[in-house]
C-alpha cells in the first residue's frame, strides 16, 4: 500500500508583527533624536538697558565706630568727650541724618562698629544717642581696624 503524505500548507509570512516592529523602531528613533537648529535660527539677544518695574528703596546707612579709648567716630569725625557718657553733638548730627533720610523717603540705618576691647558702656552710650535722635534701626558690625 502506498501511503501519500498529506499536502503541506504553503508557508506564510505574518506581516502584522513586522509592521508593529517597524512602527516601534520609528517611534524609538523619533523620540531619541534631537532637533538640531541651524545657526540662522538661534535667537541671540544682546544685553541692553532694562526698565525696572519696581523702584528699590535703598536705606541710608551710617557707620559709627567706637574705639577702645572711648572715642566715637562718625564719618571720620570725633564726637563727644572720652570721659562723658553724653554725646550731644552726635545726637544733633544723627537727628539731621534721620530728618534727611525721611525727607528722601528712605529708612535711616545705623551700624555700630566697635573694636574688640571696647567697653560695653560706651556702645550703650552710642545706642542712647541713636534713641535720642529717633533712630530705631541699629545693627552691629566689626570695626575695620
């Protein structure tokens, strides 16, 4: 008896999976590729004058130096006597400074810069002079010497 094998089906190629792979590769390259701008497309802006939207009020600040030998200096000028806790000339000068600052629309600031071995009482004398002149904004700094 002669046995005949069943006919073999014709081999087919499944195109659906190939199309899916092509689209996946296309999407991969589109996402990872960077766009390159040509030189003519670069928007370079040169620096210029910029109008300020809000005015900035800078406070007026004066630095009062208090030295070890009890000298009190404002702008290089000495105020008061070494042995006196009262500083009437400093009070007058600081009062004028406060009035000028208020007139210009700024806040009057005082920085007290005392040397390391200055007596605390002399710094308190300067703070009392600032209070008598009506100046409330006082900060402390280090003396440059």
